[in-house]
C-alpha cells in the first residue's frame, strides 16, 4: 500500500495529526492538451500494445480483511409512530478493501483507456467511480510520502505513524488497537474487552506478513520484522488467512525459510487447531464449513503471482480465495442470517501490466467489477 490513500477524515485532533499540514496540488489540462494525449495513447496502443498496458490497473496483490457477520442488516425497534419504513438499520458485516497504490492518476488513466480504445463516452464511469465517496490525505507522521506500514496503520488504528512502523504509536512505540483486533474483542495488551467476537479473515496475494495486512493483525516497530509478525498473526487467531509468505512460517532449517530460528509456524498453526493448506489442490478440496475453521492457506513462499502472471494450475486467484473465505465465514455465522457479526479486509495493488488486457480491464474496473 505504498501509495494508497489513508483514512484521515476521522475524529483526530491536531496532536494526533502531529501538526501535519496537508498539501494540495491541483493540476489542469486544457482540452487541446488532453486531446493530444489521448491521440498519442491511441497511436501507442495500436503500434505497441504492450506499452499501453503499463498503466493499466491490475488487481494482483490484494488484501481482504473479512469480518463477517450477517448479510442481513440488524433492524432496530420501530419508530414511535409505528411506521416500519422508518426503522433504523445497522450494518452486520464489514468488508474492507484496499487497492494498494491506486490513486487519482490510475483512475484517470483507466477512464482515458476505456474512452479511447473502447469508444466509451466522455462521461464514462468505472465501477469504482460509482461507489466513490471522497478522497483523503495520504502523508504519514514522518513524510509527505507514506509507505504501506504507515498507510495501513492510519486505516486500521485511525492514527498517523512513521513510515515503516506497523500499528504502533510513533512517539512511544506502544501498539495501537486495530480494526481487526476490535472485531475480535481484543483490547490493549491483548486482553479481551468483553465485546462480542466477530468472525474474521484476511485474504491477500501479498505475503500475509507484508506491511499492509500486518497493520491489521500485528504490531512492530519496523515492517521488516516479518518473522515476529507471523508469530503474532497466529497468536491473534484470525479465522481465515489466505495468501503468500510461507517462508516466514517455516523454521530456519526448512527449504525456502527466511527465518533465523527454529519456530515452526505450520506446526504451531496445526497445534492451535488450524486447517493448513499449502497447494491449489488442498484449497479446492477444502469444504467451506465451520468445522474447518480456523484455516491458514499459504500458497507461495513469497508473494503470490500477479493475476496477469498467475499459473492457474498452481495458485488460487484472489476471487477464488475471497469467495471461499466468505463462504466459510457465512457458514460459521448462520449463512449471514444470525446475530453473529463479522469483519472482512481486502488489500489490492495497482500494478503495471505487460500489455493491453482489455478483457481483464472490463472485469476489474470496467463492466465486470471482478478481481479474477
């Protein structure tokens, strides 16, 4: 999430923001300049299709935090007048999606691409445009340019922190409570708050221990402390974790391990009751039932492949992982019609594709809205 937008429009006072001043840069292209740019884009794509793909948004490294309850909204008591239409409803599920590195320039490129090569109208809106609710400032506590660790911390803790720091206060180094921990009823110091525990999950195509998912499920003074982050993630006990990064769950003597100690995350997970998946076949054979929770799926030693490069016989897609995670959490919460509650988080990245994948573009941001 190195360029992603951070939540900044929260109830944070000036001290929390640490005096950070927002910088606003407005740019304007004249009609003639934009027309020239679009003409150049069209000529470039026709002559060298692979070049145009360099700016296409590809959901390759996506992180989804799944805190799932019921798809059926909770309804409060009726109004004093007895008018059922005025009943208040509150959300019963939360699915948090992060498109890592995706900003206004990428959105503009997608629109221009679709308008130019797909003959869309000048008023064309992508699927993301249709749900746009606003923009946020992105600086961290230590830099005008945030990184994934500080960006994720702003999302999950509602506090600014320094670049490289994972869900900790920049002044004291103390952990700050995260959205995922709150969903699980975990308070300061790991103590249970007494709040109802939601069913939770994380679905990523990055390493599970990478900075963005780490900010929801661990605390560290530096994002590179991924061995410690892996231990904290298992200790927290998220119900569903799918992604890459097996090398930080393997003991140092194991092939492909990136650890310097004998801690065996796979054995630890199994001892803790986790169903552990290491292959596409195991993933496909997994029945999405509550009895198979909790589940840990590690489908690559490092990051999983970008969607454009994914070997479909070797790794599940983001869409497949998300669908299975939701199905498992739904089964565990009465198929979305119970009083249980849940939370979900999804993380994605803006990546450069090697060519003009117009069909894929339709699915991702144009007409399909999918992530596979």
